[in-house]
C-alpha cells in the first residue's frame, strides 16, 4: 500500500457492488454449487468475482428501476452458474488456453471463410467431409450462416429463428453441430455462428405464447394498441427493406396490436427494456457456446434499444446490453469471442469494440463495412483519394480487438459513404453513391460489372447485389469470351482480397469467391426468395469448379493460387498481426493506395493499383515512411512491381507487399 490508499486491482469493488456480489454468492451461487468439485467451484467463484462489476453495473443501469430487477438478476446469475456447470471439460480447457492466447483471432495466420451449410455441403454431417477444401485454403475460422431452426420460408436466410435450441432439421441436429465443432477444433478451425438477438420469428415459442394471450410473453416484444406511438417513432426511423417491407411496425390481427418489426413482418423485435429478454438471450447464447461454438456473430446489434426521436440504432443502452452479455461469458465461457454485426457509421462502429467506460468489455471483432464499401468505390472510380481520406479519419480498433475485413458477404453493399468524406476530396456524396449503384448494375458506360440494385426506393437510392466475381467483371468477360478482360477481372478480385488480407484484422473469404463463382441466375425461380435479390450472390457451391482449382490456367486455379499465396504471405509476415499499427498514406498517385503496418521491429508496406493501366510511384514515397524501395522482400504478386529509375512501376491492378524487419 502506497500513501495509505489501497492498490487498485480488478477485484476492488465499490462497496454497493461488493454487497450485491456477496448477497448473490450467498443466495444464488453457493447453493447451486453444492456437489461441484472444489477446484471447479473456486475457479468459478474467482471468475465471478473478477467480472461481477462488469455484469452488475450495466444491469443496474438498464433495469435498476424495473420491478423485476432483483428476480431477473438472480435468474441471470443462476443461468451463468448453470452454464458453467454444464460446460464440457474440453471447453473448460479451451477457456484456460485462450486466457494465455487471447489474440488467437488476431494472429497473422488467422483466415476466415463464410458459407451456408446447405449451399456449401448440404448438411452438417456432409460438411465434415468438406473440411479439406478449407484446410487447403489455410482457413482457421469458419462462419456458418444461420443454422438454427427457422420459420418455414420465407425466413430471411435463417435470420427468423423459431427455436434457438434446435438446428434446422434439413441441416442436421444439435448433436451434428457439436460433432462438427469438435472436428473443426481438431483441424484448428474456430466455429462462428449467428445469434439473431434483435428479433425472433413470429413462430418462436415466445411469440406464440404472446399470441396465446400470455402477458409475460407479450412483454418480450414491443407492441402497441394503435398507431399513436408507432407513428411517433416512424418520424425518425429509416426502413431497412423499403421496397419489400416498408415501415417498422406490423398489424397483427390475432393480437389486435401493432408489433415492432424492423426487418420483415414475421421478424418480431425483442424488447431489451425488459430484463427477462436479456436474461433469456444470455441463456440462449451460453447454451450455444457449450455446443463448442467459438465466436458468436451478434446480428443486427445496433437495433437492440429503441428511443423516441432517434434512429433507434446505436443507443448507449445497446452497449450496456452487450457488456452485460459479455460479462456473463467471461464468467461461464471465457473462450468465446463476440463479433459485432453493426453496419453503421465509423464513429458508431468503434463503440462496439468497447469505448469509454466499456473499453475491453464488449466485442472482440467487428465487420469493417467502410473498408469493404471503399474497396468497391475505388475499383469503380479507379481512384483511391476518397478511400485514403476516409480510412485515415477512421478511429483505430482498440487494443485487444480487431476488424473483420472482407470483400463480399451474403448481404447487399450499402453505399455508406459519408457526404463529409466525399466533400473533403471534392466529390458530391449523393452523385458518387448514385454512380456506384449504376456502375455495379452495369448501367454506367464502360462498366465491367453485372450486379443489380437492391431495394431501390422512389428517390432512386439503392444498394447493390452481386457476387464479387460478377461485380469485378468476370461474368461479363466470360460472356464476351474476352481473355484479356478475364485476366483483368481476376486481378481485380485479387487486388480487393489483397487489401482485405493486409489491412489489419481477420480477413474473410466469402464462399465461392475463391473460385470466382458468378451470380446465381435462377435465384428468382424460388418463390420464397423472389423479391430479395441478395439471393443472386448466395450461389450453391460448384464442386466441379472447385476441382478445376488445380488445373493450370483456369480462372479457378488463378484465383485459388492467388488467395493461397496471399494467405501464405500473411502467415509469414509478423506485421500482419491485427495488433500491428496501420497507417494509410497518400502515394502521390491518385490510383495507388498505400498503407504500412508495424509491430515489434517488423514492418510491411502495401501498394495497390486500382487502375487498369500501369501506375508509377516515386521511390522516395516508401522511404518517407521508413521503408527502402528496394532490398525489402516482395511477398505478393512479385512480377508486378518494377523499379525504373527512381520510380516504382505497378502493373494494372497490381498489389505489392514490401516486407522489412527480422525474419519471422
Ligand atoms: C443482418 O443485416 C443480416 O446480415 C441480414 O442478412 C438480415 O436480413 C438482417 O440482419 C435481419 O436479421 O440491415 O441489410 O447494422 O445493417 O443487421 C442488412 C446492422 C441489415 C444491419 C444488419 C442487417
């Protein structure tokens, strides 16, 4: 003790919190621990003590005035203790292991893959037979699209869950999921699964009980007897699906009430102002964790808290909800990471990785939507000015957290380019967004893309659908039989992936991109999907194309080899660790993106040419950032960068990584 003050450590609790902790231990925890072996008891009590403040404070802030504060807090603690008791020994060992390797998803070897179980393999057991494909690519993280029992179609690709405790019967069973998770663990692949926590299907037992007249179940949702409140909220809400599901409320005649439905009419928003909802969702999530899931993707997390007069996204209370859930996991399943699916403005986004009083207490990972949008924006305009400006003004991911970097996913591309960012580089935001919609729909002169507008509204605003390959020109080039255009399309794909692999964070490959799968032509033929053209970029895996990945000269072989080379180079580059500092810089050439990364004596400098013509960068540019223009080791696409006099020349769409520092 110095100067008479107690040393600060994590176990110091404020007196009121300490009292709540001791009461909880006495009333709820100790009795539930009867019969558990001593070491297990002690370990749980230690974790509980360590994370109690983290759980209690937000719960109190959210629900202190709620009549069910006390019983729901006790129920939540009970659920945490029960989940710990039910956690298999192997997963307890994983909890210990990850305490000393908390950066497992930040490491330079980390590489993700995203797939629909049915479209990739058919079923969960069949997927266990397809792991070689992932292994060959170097995958260490697998995100399987929603796989819990959904309402019958339409169900938004599984994002309308009818039972969180069961796997979709067509895909398999909970036992199959557990077996797959175990296989993946043996193969060194972490499993990520969606938690759809903003809404349930109207077929879920909670909604069904509400329809049956159960007032407690009705209180799980936000419902209104007339339009007064819905109209008041609508004044500041936006529509997520304006063309197919306009409005945020649905009249349910059986209830005689309006139900809050942000997404589709059959996706009922849960009411997190009710502590029973948070407690119930914590139970759902802990049960999934105990099946062997490593990462939970928190779907639509910005929408969890509603406040009149706002967009009802990113409200401060959302961060209390996430912190509380996170604390429950730190106690009962600490190995599990949280990934935020928050497709929101950069400043709002960083908060999901923990900011201010939530620092270190929220998600480990968050999708870097801006990077994805800016990649496609630069590819269309051939210029990196806007991307450089926007990325430079973005806050960094807080220590211990990282971005998920990606080129395409199962959703549309929403052209989230801020007017201020566009204005700062002399562009008009609205015009540029309109250009991108037109360019990727293939209706801009000279466009190579074959995508489609998604949810075009009356004003002509839209997002974009299409696979990476079709958007990057491969579909058009193949249709025209133009070999030179095919080559450019392949280079474009590898350019975008090359930046995603090197920007900093966990890179994801979206199923099919490694083979250049084109848009699904027949997507609208399925009546359950008609009207939602996101299905055009959710093709079925083409295993014949996969077999061609080893036939030299094919598109599949070029893409596959390119991605494998990038993954390999990433693994051998210490500065690719997500914790490395990343800095985007102007290269003096408006077509060439520059960024460098540095960590503990290792550095890598990335140059990426977004133009279809050769581009020059002065050799002093790398030197300005402390990198020698020559002598460093070139790790990717090495034929494509030459030193001519005092200029570096990059071929069309060339990507170069200059590595410096001690050998990894
Ligand atoms: C997510 O996306 C899923 O990725 C979608 O496939 C689902 O349809 C949706 O949730 C509903 O479950 O608005 O346009 O800030 O942007 O949650 C897609 C997050 C979406 C939202 C995001 C949502």
